[in-house]
């Protein structure tokens, strides 16, 4: 989920455990704890472009790491406040009356929300690391959703301004209701996908749906059948509206890259990318040296990947594949997205 929503939800979680006089401090500590897990993006390598894919949403997002994450945040913040008290007469520092146990409670409450909210998106979170590296994804909310985040932020600010932690209880109810609505929409999109596949005479080996950017109305359907991936869009309003899409052949490394040494680093990187993409990978339709993640595109019924890896025929055996993002979204794509969202 986006950092702002993560932080605000962390603050709301801390508000639920705070006293009236601590609600500002609790909100700040919870906000910091709610965002802290994403510091794993700092784990990267100049020589291995795919390294961050393995570590983002890994140990820092696992359930078992929550106490450690909360403790690290509490230690750093509490130590920093004490240092500021000694070096200055900062009003904030002198009025900060929380003991370490209280600080730990609020940072841990905030940290605990991060991985669970990320799991609701379609990106995938290693919730049970180190016991399993399976990327858990409930796919019931977009990674950015204003209809979720704005009311969340408004209610969090209201709780602070009114000094009423009880408002945070209603905020949690809003979060659960919205995410529950996302699960209902997801099930409706999946039912539409299965009906669409059956109408084509397909028996999918697997079928997934993912919410469109910033909403729970427009969904992407992707299913595997006949050694291909079929991609379509569906608007899940009162009556589902299908936007027929296209298909692409599944990646076969031996067939698609006959020149690639199976023991080379690039071959290993394809398998790493396959794991990250949950197996939904194929050769770019416009570039035979690119391997794409078929799951994501701005328009739900198109195969226009947001990220991919690039292979080099002339690479040395120990050279990594490159990682790249797609070009910027065009005005025409945004216009088509708007039309699909409005059911036109």
C-alpha cells in the first residue's frame, strides 16, 4: 500500500491503545511504526538489479518480525527524544512524557498493521517468512485507493483534534468494512472471469483477479489455459461489464531463449523473476529479449507490462539480467481507463 495510508493506519492502530493525553504522541509513534517496514527498499545492489525484489516485503513484513520491528522503532525514537532533551530546550522534547514501555506499545501497534495491509494488495507479501517464502496476496484493494485513504486520514485527524481515542474504533470499522467490500468485489470479478473462460471453451488451470488502479470497480482478469495467459477487464457494477482483452503465450525458456546457457546468471534471474511474478511471465510482444510480468498493466484488458527484465545475448555467464519499468502512462491510456471505469 502507499506509504501515507500505511502510516495513517499505523497511527490509528496506536490511537486505539492510547489515553486522551497521549493521543498526539501515540499517533506520531504509530505513524512511524506503520511506515517503517518499507525501509527494506534500501536493500539493493548496483550489480544485482533483482535483489530488491527478493527483500522487499520479506523479513520486515513477516508476522514473526513485528515485535522486533516495533522494538527497533521504539529504541530509536526514545533514544532520539532523550538526546534532544539533553541538547536543547525543544518544546516537543520537554513535553514528551511517555516512558519506554508506552513508546514500545504505540510503535508496535503501528508496525503490526503494515504487513497485513500490504497483504490485501496484489503485489504479494512474505507474511510467514522464514518458514515460507510464499507471497501472500488477498488482492482486495488497489495499492493506491483514495476512497480508502482519504476517509482514513480524515478520521485519524478528527481523533487527534477532538482528543478522542474512541473515534479510532470507528476508523477501524471503516477499514474492515472497506476491505470486506473489496473481498465481495473480488469474488464477483472472479465469477465473471470463470463464466468468461467457460464461454470460450476454456478450463483454466488457474484464474486470478486484481483491482484496477485506485478503485474497486474495475478489475483485471487473468487466467491460464492452452499454454497461454488470457487477459480481460471487468467492471463490477450492479451488472458486470466485460472488456474483452487479449492473450499471450507462456514463457518457455528453452523455446524462447535457445541461446541462453541454463547455468548462467541470466537464466537464474528468469527463475527469480518467475517466483516474484507468481509464474505469470512471458516474452514481451514487442521485444524478444524482455521477460514481462503479465499481471499488471494500466488498462486491465491489455498486456502492457509495468515492469520486466531485459536479457543480453552478449552477457558474460555471471552477468545479471537488467530490471526496468515501463514508460510513462499516456493521455490516451488515461482517457481509456476513465471510460472503462465509467462503464462507457
